[in-house]
């Protein structure tokens, strides 16, 4: 793992700095960042739904076109709902974000213990602990904090992630 980091040190530094800058912007404008994330997810679902619907008609001979069509319609419907009702979409995404951060925390802690022989491995552990704390904060304030929590906490997580990338390049 250390060799991979050293071979790609320039990328780790660039990506770390970029993540920190994006994180600071999200923390400074949490509602705008939250709405941007929600709208982007809405459009991703709309496009995915359209692609799946088209694919279902192209796959008529497989006999599973109805399931693909229903899946595409579901993606499309959820995407449209997110775009029409962004605040309600934020409530849903806030819950999903809490779950995501919980899994991220678990993965980071496991990887940190696997690379504990490396210098600065504790930064990855700290990042995992931070993701866990963020998850707990989201769960405890949901749904009331949904209008700001996504932007703020994603920003904080990006700052920790970027800092971790930078710290792993120093030995």
C-alpha cells in the first residue's frame, strides 16, 4: 500500500487539496451544497430511468422486459419526485447519507488496522471515527436538520478525506 501511495504521491496531494477546497465550499454554503447534491441525484435517477426504460424495449426477447421496464419507471419516478420536491428529497437523502457514512466508517477503520504498520495510519483511523460521528449526528437530528446537514457534513467529510490523503503522503 505504501508503494502505491509513493508512486502516485502527486495525485494524492492534488486530490487531497481539491477535496479540502470542495469541502470548505460545502461547509460555507451547506444549504446550497445540499440542494446541489439532491438535484444531481434527481437527474442521475431520471437519466438512469430513461436508459432502463429504453433498454427494456430493446430486450423484449429476453422475457424480462417487464421487470426492466418497472425498474426504469421507478428510477424515473423517484428522480422526478426529487426534482419537483427537493426538500423532501433532502430528507430522504439525509437518511441515506447517515447509512453511507456508517458503512464508510466501518471500511476506514478496518483498512486503518490493516495498514497500521504504515506511518500515519492513525489518520485513516481518525477519518473513520469522524465518519462514524457524522453518521450519529445525522441520525440524531433527522429529519429536522435535513436542510443543512448534507452540505455541512459532506463538506466536513471531504475535508477529513482530503487531509487524510495529504497525511498519508508524508513519511
